[in-house]
C-alpha cells in the first residue's frame, strides 16, 4: 500500500497556564482534522525511534505529538520530576484539541515516566481525553519500595536526566556508586549534585510531600479507556496489572491488559539473559495499539472482539487470552506454606513450599546477608527508560 503524504512541524510552542511554553514536534496525517496522540517525555522528543513511530501513526490517520516536559529539552521551566506533569498534561491536551488540524479527540501514549504522567494528567479530567496507552507504568511511591528508602539504582536515573539533555552514564562505575553511604550524598559519588535526589531521600515516610505525585489511591476517579502494557521482567511490573485490576474494580469500560516476556524496554528483544522466549515473543506492538485506538478513539468496532487480557506464558512460550486478571481456573491463586528443617539458607538448603500447613515448631533458619553482594539482577545496572 502506498504511503500517504504527511506534514512535519518542529519546535512548536505550547503555552501553559503560568506563561511558560513547552516544545513539541508534530507529525500530521494527510486528512485533517484528525485525532491526535500525545507523548510527553523527559527523554528528548526527537530521534529515529520517535520519528518512526510518529510516521506510522500518521500513516494510520492520527496526528502525533512528541512534547518535552517542563524543564527538559527545549521546554521552558525547571524540571522537578512529576510535580507539574499533571496540570501541564491537561493544558497540552486542551491546546491540541483546539487546533484546526485536530478533530477534538485526544489519546495519550508513553512508557515509564511518560506512562505515570498520563495517570497524573487524567486526574485533572481533560474533556478531550478519549484513551490512554500506558506502558511499564511505575507505581506510587512506597509501593515498589515500601520501606521508604529509594532504590539506589534510581540515582542513575537522576544522573541520566540531569540538566536539559540526556546525559551519558556509561563512564561511571555504578555498582561502586550504589555501595556508597549515606544515600543523601550518593549523587556526589556519581560525580554530580542533584537537589531532586536529595529531596526525595529526605522524605523517607509517606508525608504530604509525596501527594502531588501519587495517583493509585485516586485511580477510581478516572474514567478513560486504558491499554495497560508491561513485561513480566519489567522492574516496574507491579503497577501495570495493579492499575488494570483497579480500573476493572471501579467499573471502568475499555480496559485491556497486555503482558509480554519483556523487561522495561518492552517488545525489543526475545531474550533475557540466557533465556530465549521464542519467535512469538515479539509482536507488532504499534499495530496492536492502533487497533485499540481505532476502537476507543474513532469508534471502529473490531471484526472480532479482542480478549480483555492477553498474556505470554513462559515455558510454553505462547500467548494466551483471558477474560479476567488474575486468570480464572487452574491459574487461580494457591496458598503454600514455608517450611524447612532449619537450613533454608541457600538454593542448596532444605527450604520448601508445601500445600499443607506447618505443624509444630520448626528450628530457625539463619544466613548472613552482605549488602555489597546482593541478589543478582537479570537486567543491567542502570535505570531503564522508554
């Protein structure tokens, strides 16, 4: 099929409520006005990957906007992670919906940071928002790291997003940095000073400082169709199925869950470590997303209704459709009990899981934990981003 003509516009300025402007690149389809898909990011709005996706969506009849968040790239203001992204997102949606090349319908797209800020934006209920595509979305603070101590690897993210442009981080011994104490000066061990890192470390309880960056305790206030996407090996995996389940529990229609055999960089490789998940591990993700948007933004009913849940089953290395999450039937939750004879201290010990409750007292299990030799991680030592 021949490609249709598209129009590109660069460094378009979007005015916000407080007078600053954000920078955006636009790719517009031939037929306009059209619905628009918006991705806001702290990782740089331009690049080969961004251009390719925007072109694909424009060829499918959608305008696509890449926007630098406040304080990053060519956008005005100061970058304070997540603090302004909810109201800023609502302003961007309102601006886009009012343009003559937009038909008034807006969807949002993005993974990781750009996934979480979609939820923060949706809390402001912009009228033009018709659907969200949220990939590898982080949970609220104190969900994935409930002790109040940030994951030391997060300092890598602060270094990566220091200043306005993406920073090269390959010249730092990050494992040495992560061993540095105290946490408050871990940024100095990495060769820079981050006020954002130090402020986050200072708030080690769920106080009012965190409230503007939380969304999961208010998720029932959101009534938007959402495509939830993540991978079983994503280090932010908890948020995606939890958000799907919460929206279903709130009675929200149009929810769909896709879980693949992927890490934080979804659908980019069929292997993790030494494990190969086979040729079916990678899919036409843009095609999957566009079909979802056609249904929930354009109102095009699919010829065959897709299952609300689609998951990749490791071992069998196959995709499986389900009607609920967690799945019903054999995949339902089972209760197992921890048991041992006092030597559950390694993979060579006698620790076990058993279906029957433990009867009587068991001897204690002991081991020596060395924080400088933590449990190995299957992915890299740096913070992933999409």
